[in-house]
C-alpha cells in the first residue's frame, strides 16, 4: 500500500477485459447490445450532468446514437454492461446545433470534474480521455507515414503497408515534495503560472533515466538543491495529454541555497507548516486543486486537509512542454 489514497484519477471499478480487445465476435456482439454504454470524447471533453454541486455523472449514449470516430473498448462492469469510448463529435441537440447538448448536460474537461465523479465514472473518463488523445494525435505510421488502422478493440493500431503495430503512449513524469532538515517543504512558482499559484517540483522522465534519477536531476536543475533518500509515494494518470505522474518524497541535506533557473521556475521557498498555513490565509499563495496528485502529496506532508485552491479564472495550467 502506498501512503497516497483516494487520488481522483486513480480510481475506476470497470474491468478492462484486456483479453477481449482482439475478440472481434465478442466486440461486435457487445456493440449490437442496446445495454452497451458509449462515452463520447471530443478534444478532451465529455458530457456530464450535474446532480448538485458535488455530484456529477457521465452521460453515455447507446451504440446506435454514437457518432463516427475511432472506437475503443473501455471494459465491462460487474453487471455485464460493456463500455466503449468514441473519439468524435459530442451528442448534438435535436436541431443539430453542436454547441447545444442535451438538457442539463455540460461538456467538461477531466480536470474540472475528476474529483466530482464517482469511482466508476472517474475511471472511465480518465481511460477514455487518454485513449482519445492518443488516437487523435497518432494517426499515421511513424516509419513511412501511412495512415494506420485501429485494431478491433481500439488499443493499438497497425500500418497496412509494413505491418508494424503501434501502442498508446504514456509519458512518465515525476513530482516530488522536498523537505529540509527542519521538515520544511519546498514550494515553487512556475514561470508560466499566473498569480499566486505554487506547487511542488515536477518534470518529465528522460529516455534512459530512472524515475529516482529524474527526481534528483529535476530538483537540481530547477533549484540547484541536491536531494537524497528519494522515496516513491504513489501515482496518478494525468492524460492531459498523456502523462503518468509518479509521486515522490526527497530530502535536502542542510547548508544548501535555493537558486532558481528563472526560465521554468520563477521563485521557490521553504515553508514550515505554520508558514504555509499563514501564507494561504494571507492569500499570498494558492495550492493546486484536489484533482492533482501534488495537492495530495502536500497534504500528506502537512498532516491533513489544507484550505485554498487554484480557482482563478485564468484557465487550466499550461502543459510543461
Ligand atoms: Zn508503416
């Protein structure tokens, strides 16, 4: 068991039934079954219905109502209901205006509703967004540029010319909470972030590098702090567009000065628990939202829930690449 539990996007209750992905007969029968539910994803958005401020459900369509687009198997639940995703246009209103989905429905991003969905829906949407993002951006063979053909289950593609098979991409990234000998935590403001936003350090794992090596390298690059005792604490998929966030703790031996690179990191400071709470209450800083693994790692160090979140209307955090 890892110390991090209840990560919003690391839930999911639907069996992926991976052995069905190339079973064309089973897939055809499932697609012909009116009980089958289809989740449509369009540019990272899916339709949801808000029951109240804190409870959101995905809106599915039947296979007959599904739009054209790449289809992929998401899984099968304990009641035998099969779930597919389709990357295509969101269901339109009866008059055909695409901007007007069914009554009470809203097209939302995973990051907006990840914590509000139940376990089943959080898992389905995370899975569907990840696969839709891959299909949307990996349409041709990387060897000869031929358009590829998805396999029946939609979890790989094949080049019809040279026969090469291609699989979904996931880019590992490390995200780490660094503490000093006084157990203060290092929080930084990314140069691309607006206003008061701060978080723990993060970065992509490079080819030929372990996750632990990436933690040490990224902290040194961004702050010139050398860390030791790197420990894994948990992970969360972050398919925006295709990351897997690997959470770590690390320790900074005494006697080191923070020197930020000023390109990626604008500023970084040590915070004791009291200093963090004071800075939040004084509205000097704001922490990442509960959908992020960063928030959970910070609260794990703090020892409980913290107030404040990024709710500024500036929009989502830009990608780090
Ligand atoms: Zn090819």
